[in-house]
C-alpha cells in the first residue's frame, strides 16, 4: 500500500528534527572550536571556503546518513522507520536511485548555501542570480510537497526523478511489483 499523506509528513518531520539536532550539535562543536582556537571570533571565510565548510560538515554527512540508511538492511531513514515505511519489494534500491534521490532532496539546501555565501563571501549586495537561486530553493520543496499531496501515488519530486515510491511494510511484503519504479 502506498504510504498515506499523514504518515509521510510525520516521517518528514522526524527526519527534519534529526537534521536540526545534528545542526545544533555542529553549532555547539563549532562554538567550542571558535573559543579554543580563534579567541571566540568566527573566522572570515571567502565564498569557496564557506561553501566547502557547509558542504563537508553539514550537507555531505546528511547525504551519507540518508544514503547509508536507505542502502542498509531496513532501506529507510529514521523517519520512515518510525512511520512504518519500508524499502524495495524487489530487494534493495539501486545505488543510482539512492544517490539521485538524495541529491534531489538536498540540492535546494546546497543552492541556498551557495547563494548566501556568494553574497556574504564577496561582501556584495544580492544579485538577480541570488534571487533566482532563492526562488528555486523555495519552489522546489513546494512543488515536491504538492506532488506528494495531490498525486495518487504520493510520490514527491525526488521520488519521481529517482523512480522510487514510499510504501508501507504491509504492502511491500505481499506485493510482487510496482509499475511506477522501485519502492522506497
């Protein structure tokens, strides 16, 4: 059975809280480092340095968490497990599907960081490119949530692009196939 909307939103919120918790932990560790090694001052970073720090400390670890969890024994991250969702009926998702799905989920986040560090790192005013990036950052999740709400198969944009679908445990163990692609 395709996962219901309420359970998908619950799953999404649990995962969001996990990411917020990790972000707060990262902030705490960063503050300790700033006080121990930089006399309490936040070091100035240029655009490239800011992007590298945010990508390597925040986005990439979250990407790894998503990818390793979805490629693991339970084929799901914490929110999906709490909501009773499961992975593929035909076995594990392909690595390509997992990577593509997670890139599409996190891409708007990276674009937001890039736009912010472009302005901050260059000490410049926001440009048309900056506002275009922010427009994309907000539109992509809205369209994705809209797909999840209004499509019969409740597939979000990242599911459509990666050819995946979130299913409940009950259906995944009794079904033999899903015409819309592999299951998540």
